[in-house]
């Protein structure tokens, strides 16, 4: 077998997310084409001994990848934290510095399921843009548009982009010394942390990508409930492809913690991953059934109504 296409991709997490990270990486490799080789970088704190046993099993199952680890110092130890999102969220800001051997690299959170090979995304020409990313839908989200305008001081016509899936133009970022701005902004109390920082620092130089690169819970809901409006920004073919095989980003409730959109897809990959545990699977569904059984009648009626409404 000849591996022709090397695609570097970086992740950042701590020991609390090793299990979902293994599921995420398993989905990446399950959908890799025979001529794709993934050079996987895992960023973690130098103060934590990352549990690597299961992660290191991945290349043994999938020889068309390797895993490298890069430690991060105390630069973000006092960075702002909110909504349970901790310090590793900021590590993506350091990728051009931590992984200097690549001029372009993909970054992904680990609450993600990949459903196709990433070559089509990695080969996108970013030009002089710092990033390629997916717009959150700022054009038709009034509260986000107000936040971008009034709080961040940005012009929403240039978009406001998710940071969970990125194509990073490391070469351009290094040439323009943008890293220093990232580091300064990281100590400010932005509501959406790294996402705000990237949108502020890279403003007007983020290439909008198809929603298939980051199918968030919100965008999936819009595709079904605001379809005509979505067609003002994307083609029917783009939306169909996004639903069928786009990268699913569980940026709200996590499928291993509770009910959410596309939960069945995550559990399918979990069952076929290197970390599958039948007891964990059983206990999750038992807990969810107990929760539903304790719902009052009004709440059950509400959910039935919502099901038929959608």
C-alpha cells in the first residue's frame, strides 16, 4: 500500500476526554481512504500525565496514522474559563508554534464524529486567510449578531465562525506574528473564549467553508426547520451532503452524557471503536430511561408535541 496524502490534524484535551477522543479518532480512521495518512498531534498540559494507553492502540489498528504528543506549558493557566470549558480549549491558539513542521494543519475538538476522508478540506487553498471555518449563522441569529456587533465590536457581515473545526494557515499566522495577539487576548474574559479570540484576531481573514466541515447542533436544526432560509447561503447539494456525511460537532449536550441530535451516530461509532465497553453502554441507556420515567405528565406531552412539530 502506498500512502500518498499526508494530512496533519491536531487535537487538544485532558484526561476527562480521553474516551470521547478515542471515539473521535476511531471515526477519523474508519473513514480514511487507502492513500490517506493522518499525522495526528495531541496537545496536552505538561502538568498532567495524559492517559495514553488506549490512544496508543490506535496506530496498531490503523497503520495509516501516527500519534505524536506535544506538551503545553503554563501560558494559559490563568486564562478565563466558563461553561465548564477549561484551559485546553486555548491550546489551539498555539498550533502554529507547537507544530512548526507544517504550514497548514487541521484542528478539531474531540466531541466530533468524522464521516468522510478530510483530503477535500485539507486541499482547500486558504490564500492569505488565516483560517478556514464554518459560520455559526450570524446572518440569521439575532442574538449572536448583537453580541458580535456590540460586545466584540466586529462587523457581522464578515461572519462569526466556529472554532471547533478549523483549517489553520500556520505559515501566514507565523509570518504576520499573530500568535502574540492570540496570547494577549487569551487573558480577557470573553464569553466564547477561544472562538471570540480567533474571530477578533483573524477578522476579515477567515475563509467561509461548507457547513459539512462543522455540522453543529444548531446548524442541523436550521437545515430542517429553516431550510428555505439556509438556501440563501448554501446550495441544496451542500446541505444534503452536510446531513449525509458532514463532520458532526456535538457542541451542546454530549452524546455520552445525555440525549442530543445525531446521538445514534456517535453510539454507532462508539460500539465500533477501540474503547467500546458494553457496561458503559448499558448503564448510559438505563440512566436515560430512568430519567424519562420520572418525567411529569406535562413534560411528556410537551416532548410529544415537539416531536410532531419538528
